[in-house]
C-alpha cells in the first residue's frame, strides 16, 4: 500500500484556499500550547479557528489546568484571532478506555484509543458548532503515529458529517518551529504526553 503524504495534502488544501480566497471555519483540537503555537501560526491566515481543549488523558487535574492556562496565555500574547472551547476536566473516559491496557507502551492500543476518543469529541463538537473542518495538533509530535491520526480523523469525518483537515504539521520544520515559539513565549513544555501511564514509562 502506497504511503499517503499528509503534509502534501495539507499544502494542496491551503493552496486551494489561497486561490479561491475562502476562509472556512476550523475546529482545532489542541493538546497543549507548544504544539498549538506553530499550528496556529501556520493556519491562521487560511481558516477561522476555534480551539478545542478536550484531553481527558491529562492527569493530575493541576497539570490539566496548567496546560489549559498556557494555551489561553499563548492565544492572548500572540493576539491570535481565535476563540477557545474549554471542555471540563473529566478523566473518566480515558480510564475507561485504558482498562486492561495500562502497561502497554506509547503508540500502542491504549494511545490509539485515546486519540480516537479525542478526535471523536472534536468531530462531534465541530458538527455542533457547524464548523467546516476539524483537525488536531497531534500530528506535529514526532512521538505520535501520524498515519493513524489521519486515518482515524477521516473515518470520524464520515460519521459526523464535518470534513477532516488532513495534516502532518511536522513538515516544513513545524516541530522545530514549535520549540522556537515555546522559547519565545516561555511556554511550559511537558516531558510526558499527559497520562499517568506515559509518565511512568
């Protein structure tokens, strides 16, 4: 099976929007401020962006609130023309999907279920607010399976009726730029994805 170049798909979509002058709405699932920094910079001229902070995997609650506050600070300090939909802290969905998978390594079945859970919530929210597209900042991470994320997003798009914006935000030096922006804005860069199991590994 031929490997899909998701970075190229995104480039083609952005070129199309630039040509037509359209600026559709995009619900962007945000995992944290550092990952969001570059993605916002890269997409803000082509989309009206609504950030969605839904991450039931993050623990403890203090960590969740700190990451959320950093995301809000990033938006304020960059004067990004976006609004944030703030999901309440509720780790129950994550612990339910993780049952029996606690000892698996990252990128395994537990991580896939966690990603699907967050993308399903993003797709549902995108449909509720009548967004034109939805996507996630997760593809900027070199530790995440970009192909799985995009395949999952495509499947969910068919169910929720909102188009999924395929991406590989690592392309064009995206991950490196996120590190640079994190340094510029003194953003908190966590050393684990968020869940208690990744923190132990």
